[in-house]
C-alpha cells in the first residue's frame, strides 16, 4: 500500500512530543514568566471534571486527559496519571457520526489524547488496557475522512492535510508502535511517500497555496511532524525551506494589522488587528527554526491561545528565543517557483494612518484547487485602506464551501484583479465542475479554467503530470538597492490558466517606490492578451470597496470610510481613448455580478468584501489587445495625483510618471539587438530634471546606452547617461535602469552580448 517508513520510533517511553531527556527543559518552563498563562491553564484543565470542559473541534474531556497525563510525566503525580487513564478509557469508546461536517477534527483529537496517556503514562496502563485502547484507536481511525488505512483524499489539500494523518494518526501510531506497529506504518508510510514530497515541492517558494486562512491552518498541521520526529531524535524530516513559508503572512500583513486576502477567507472585521491562529503558528515555527522575525510577529499577534493549542504551546515554545524588528527585513520579497509571486512594501510602520504601501503581484504557477482561487495574474494594493482588493466572502448568507457565492463568484477570476476573455460557448466545452465528490453545473465568468475539472491533485505526480500548471514567471528583479528597492518587477505568462479561448496572456508588474510622503508609490501593469477569436471580449478588472469615480481614462478609488484615508488613481494609457470602454459594476443590486446573475452574499459588520469593480474593455474586436494601466496611491486629502503619460515607439511602450519612465516590449519577447528608445513627451518632464528609465524585456547580457541630439551638454552631442558604463541585464530580470537620463535626448541601447562572453573578453585583453 505504502512503502515502509524510513524511520521508526525509538524503543522507549515517552516518545510522543518529548523524550526523557526533554523533561528538565519542560519542568523549567513551568516557572518561566513567558509560559505562565499556558501552564496555569493546563493546571486548570487538570482539575476540571469531564462535564465542565468543552471547546471548538474537541470533546471537552481531551483537555482534562492531556493535562493530567502531563502532570504525571513532568511531576510524577500518580493521582493525575490514574485520572488521565480512567478518563481516556471512558472517552475512547465515544460514538461518532462520521457524516457530520468536520467531525474528523474532533475524532482525531480524541485519538491523540488517548495516545498521550498510552505514551506518557505507559507504566500505569495494563496490557489488557493497551489492547482495549488500540482496538478503539483503530475504530476511531476508520471514522476519519482519510479512512483507515488512510488512502482517501490527497496529499496537497483537504482535511487529510490538516491534523488527522500528520498529527493524530501519526501520533497514535508512535505511541502504540511497540505493541502494534500497523498504524504507524500506515500513517508514516503515507506521510513519507506522499506528503513530504508534496510539501518539499512548494516549500521553496515560501508561499502556501491555500491562502491566508486555510494556508495557516494546513501549515500548522504540517509543523506537527516537524516537531514530532525531531523530538524523537530524527531531525527535520522536511526540506529546511519549510521555514520560508512563515514570511508569506509577514509580508502580506497590512499596516492596519489585517492580511491581504488570499483564497477562501472571510473579510476581516474593522477592529481585527491580530490573528491568534498565526500567533500559535509563529510560536511553533519561530521556536523550531529560531527565526527572530517569527518571534517578533508572534509577539505582535499575541493574545489568548485557543484551548486546543495550549498544550502544544507549552511543549514547543522557546521562551528565550530572540526577536528582531521587522524593519530589518528587505522591503520586497520574491516568492519563487512553484508559486511566482512578489510582495513590495514601502515600509513596516503600523496603524490605520501608517504611510506604508503594500502591493501583491501574483503570477501563480500551479492551481491546487480546494481553497485556492482562480486568481492567476491578480494584484492587490493597500495604502491607508484596501484599495485594489480580492472581493467576495467565505462567510455570510451565502458563504462557505459549496454555496453559490463561493462556487460561482468568490473563487472565480471575476472576483480578482486579472483578465477575463469571454467565450459565449465556453459552457458547452466545460459544463460541469467536480469537487468533494460532488458534480455541479459550471458558470461562465469569462475567467480561468478549473484544472482536472475542479478536482485537486492527489499526489505530486498528479500535479506534475496533469493540467494543473497555470503560468510561468518570465522575469523578476528588484533594486538597485535590494534592501529598499526603488523598483520591483515581475512578468509572467498566464496563458495556461485559461481554456483554449486564450492564445497568449502575458502580464508585467512594475512597482515604483517613490520614497515620497505625498506620492508614495505606483504600480504599473502591462498586459499583452491574444484571444483565439477576435470577437471574444476582453475585460481588465479593478475591484474596490467603495464606489469608483471614472473621469475619462482616469479611475479614482477612495477608501475614506471607517477611519481610512487612502486613494488609488488609475490612468488607463492603453487601449487608446478612442478604443476603450470603462464601465462601473456593483452597488447594492450588483455587487457580485457574473454576466447576468448576482450571487448575493450578505455579511454584515465589515465592508472588506467589496462591492464595486471597473471593467475596462477595447471597443473594437481584435485578437491582440494591449492594456497599460498606471495606479498611483496618495492621501484622499493630499496633493493632486501625478500626471502620467504614454511613451511609445516602434519596439517599446510604457509610461512616464514623476521622474520615472518604464518601458515594455510590445512583442512580449526579449530583445537582443540594438534599439532606439521612444522619446518622452515634453509635458512629462520639467526643465533641468533628469529621468530614471527602466527598460524591461531585454536579453540577458551587457548593454550600453547612448544619448543623441539635444543632450544636456550641447545640442547635437552624443553622450552616455550619468553613471555611464555597461549595464547588465540578468537572466532572471532582463531589465536595466538608466539613472540621470536627459529627457530631451534620444537613447539608443546597444547589445554587447552575454555577460560571461564580455567577462572573457576583458580577461583576455588583460
């Protein structure tokens, strides 16, 4: 069924979560000020009767059982150990209805509580009682969603990827291994054969595909084997890049304390500034990897632990772990393959009035389904309020997994800031979606396809050999200062995310940090979209909480309610004015509108789910369309927005804003030949000022730049820009930045070949 696990539990008790050598350290924690709350709560649990304890996802008696077993293991309190055994022998017989939603969480935790007694109170449990417990462990395991043997559900997503296999069945198997190795061999066999390879595949990206809510839940479950095997003496069974995932929820944390939304998640409430579930996650992660930034984030989220986490917080916490402030981190982080996302910030200050901008740019290389959305190519933007948002909600009158709002709007591309291509006949090709054992009619939102008809990948082989690939990162770079970059750039090809209605979709993101309080930042998005049929209408989407205002090619989104004061000003430079249509969609009657149907979902108490969007479309049918949008942020009551200008030539098109010009190749291909850059419109610069010119889509290698005619030295002169010399475009970025360029001059780029060839030439000349 599964290969034998490569390691087996050591032949001693205790061995589940700790061994004898850990007892002095655990005893010391009982008097440590940092763990006073956790220890006192455990003592409190130990004194309760069964009928007094109750908590979410757990039969109440598990806390009493576990706390008394711990008192026996740590303090040799025989009375507590016998109480734990008596309660476990009674509770383990509890009947369950396996059809009750999420009941596996409760069943699994009861198994674990029994396993804790079996292991920590091993010398108090008779042979007959051990046989009795093992029989009921297997009975309960058979009620879990994963089944027993645990062959159901997949290795990437689903409830099987929370605690039932990775903590509960595995932990029980560890406890009973000497008397009956079957459960350990099955649980650990599947874990090492399927779950470890799946996680080692996506951990290097530092991004959990299940989002800001379920990603944290699933990742917490994945941390239990890290601790369990390490405490048994086997070290880390995962790739060490597991630690990188913790940075996802640090970088996507908004200054107001909330998270940028990702996947199935409820919108945050106005007074929400902490995430106690992440508090426990960062406790586990920071204590294991000794990462000072995780310790810092844990303290920011600190609050009252959930009852279900108290025991493990006590067992795993390193109360002496050092912290470092988050402002020692670089402002931009690239989350590489197999995710392909970038988060760029302008700072780490906190509060509703903080001046920090946060931009999330997502290519999204794989689609795992389940709680992940069809959001490849999407972006989000925050400044003094959530401005460019993920819309919809996982809670409300039509929330949760199989609700119409979730299936037909919230999960779909139409709820995100990406591109739609509307094929009116798409449902004839893809009429159904299959998920969770159900089949339901599809809806045509013009967006991305469901890989594997909506079913998630079961194994890593499944993911890599079916149609779950949805995009590729073509380029990324940020700099020139890697700690406080002026620009952050990423480009992706997202064609594969769509059905055959899409022939090509390339999206380039370039975030500019102006380092200016009046005009903090801008996000430029350039799209090259080719549809299979010129008549398939294309839509460029921008979602907002409050109603946008459209003024010709400028769209203004404000966030002035609930104490916020941020504003986004989007200038549409392509399509041209004569060929563009910008429509406002939303309001009370159409907040979640999908081409004729509003998938209503009332969720009172917050506005973060949004109810507005603009749809930008070309007026004339065409297979190829280019979109160029420049979004800058500012205070609502601040200075006027910067003017933006289209800059276009034969090869490149781009935008000028402030002292910056950003250019993209119209062909979408990387250029490897000499080229003349387009001139900047006279209105785009002020006399005596120079420009910073970013040129993307260049072949890797060495480039030189020449300025011709009208240079700052004298008319007709040719010179190089300030900081002249060779400019190297990296293979990853394909980008150069020319500082101090004369805006009145024409710049010619000359390609001098691959960087290694140039280096060889220089070495040969010596």
